[in-house]
């Protein structure tokens, strides 16, 4: 299993950060420009990654003010999960995006870099949006 992490500190209470992340409608704002055909509800999202694949995800687990996990609704090319966790630091919150992907060696060489870039982009955008 390949694990890709990216985290950011945000100067807001954990409940506000969690509330934003818990609604998949908000995640479109976190996506890079190569994501299009976005469609979402609070619990599901589908989109196309330019020159790659169409992906549909849904929230499979929620723990209020702690974490939420999204997994594909259809069988992807490889097993994948996207987990956001939020940690209360008193006056700020640490938000961490963890992408877990079951990649063989060939896929790891091709996908690990873009997945890390995606994780870093999403945490950077989260900080820009929420301050």
C-alpha cells in the first residue's frame, strides 16, 4: 500500500475545518485545474482527471471533528481511499490528507508523483480558502 500525506495548519477551530471538509460540494474548490466535469452532493462526488480517468467517490466513514474517509463508488484501476483528519491544536487546526493507494511497482512509478502533487495542492488550497 502506498501512503501519501500532506498537512497544513489553519487558524480556525477544528469544528469549522471539519464542517467544510465534511461536505463534498466544497471539495471542488480544492481541486487542481486538470479536474473537470465535477458533480457532487454532500456525500458523493464524481469528476474527470484530465488525460487519466473518471472517478466517483463517496464518504464511507465520518467521525465528527476528527476524520472523514472517501472511497470510490465504482471499481477504480487500483484500490484507493482519501482520508482527511483534523486535529485540534487549541487556537488552530492541523488538517491532513492521506491518500492510500494499492499500487504495483509500475503504477507506483507513474502515479505516486501526481498523487503527492494532488495531496499538496488540496491542503494548500484548503489553507487559502479557510485562512
